[in-house]
């Protein structure tokens, strides 16, 4: 399930993300999702899956 929310970012940061997304053939939204997922993996904070396949919330 995906959740929608408003995100405010500096215009220059947004433009940089837009260019990066275009360079990698992704939408800007897809690029932001990829950046967040990558950051979670690097920080070892990706949600764990339970045996039923549902994601557990991390505190």
C-alpha cells in the first residue's frame, strides 16, 4: 500500500531531483521513492516482514 502526503522541498533541490530522475529514466516521484528506500537500506532501517508477509513497524 502506498500512502500519499505533501512534501515541501527547496526549489533548487527539487530541480536537482528532477534532473537526476530524468537521467535515470524515472519520474520525479519515483526518484524520491528510490532515494528514500536507498537511505533506509543504508541506515539498516528497512521495515521487516513478518511470516504473513506484512511489514512490521519499527519504533
